[in-house]
């Protein structure tokens, strides 16, 4: 099967990758997405946050974590005393996957979970980002990035907050996805998950 390797530029730096991902057709998601959303942040960032894929807002803006989930993440970063500008933010899958609701005028398009084929096709972009940045810490937001880095059997609900070594970083941790927190109907549970996200950010973030 084709993967993003086919679209890798000869020069591997973040700006060349960002330019190259625009032409990526390694899976079919490029057909309906507005644009790819590449990672954002300093090339020498000490921490990388990895989400699942861009949402409706991110697809339109071309930047990661600028929609409702991004707002919650911004709040959690600020509560953890971390400046967003110091962090490299990216996603496992670079194109938005969605369904149009039947009566969709003015409504947000509904995000759909990327499948294993799409994750496999896209992952060379993430691996190249991680290889270039060589962060001291990686925080996976939700199941998709956690399973991409820890393996297909990994369960965030069981192993959230544990620091483990992966091929990409000695300090890799999984936590809740901010969108999963937003979707939680029980308000007490939602508050608790939000506090756990802040605690995980605080613990994984390299100080110095
Ligand atoms: N959710 C994600 O996983 N990534 C984004 O960039 C936005 C929402």
C-alpha cells in the first residue's frame, strides 16, 4: 500500500515537510479535506503533543488545535504553566476525515475516526517530525496517537499518565484527548478528566 514515504522531500526539515504534505495522496482523505494540517511549533521544542487528526476548524484554518478541542487544550496548557508557543503540536493524520450531517447548512462537519490504513499511510510524516525534533517528552492525546506510538493494544483508560520509552522518546505518555473531555456528558467526570489532563501535562513537561 502507498504511504507518505512516496511524497517525502529530498531535504528533510520541517519547512520542506510542511511544503511536501500539500501534495500527499497516500490515502483518500485529501479528496474532501480543504488542506492538510501539518504540525506547528518551534523545531527545537522539548515537548511534542500529538492529536488524532484536524477537526472542522483546523481543516479550514490549516493549523492544529484551533477549534473547541484546541480551546480546552489552551486552557489546560495555561493551567499547567506551559506556553503554547513552546510546544510542538501535531496530529497522527494530517487531513480531516468527516461526514456531512444531512441538513448541514452552517453546521460543523462531523469528525470521523481515521482507520488503520489511513494511520499507516500518514505516519511517515509524524515519524519525520519526531525524528527532526527529538523531543525530551511526547504526550499522546487520546487513543489514535497512543496506539500509533505504543502499539495497537494500548488502552488510554488503563495506562493514562504512565511514562514509558518508545522508539521516538524516552518519556512518552498518553492522556485524554481534549475532544473526548468535551464530549463527556457527566460534568463531574468532565472536570475530573480536565484536571487529569492538566496533571499529565505538568508531569510530562520537561522543566529547566
Ligand atoms: N483534534 C485533534 O486531534 N487535533 C486537532 O488538531 C484538533 C482537534
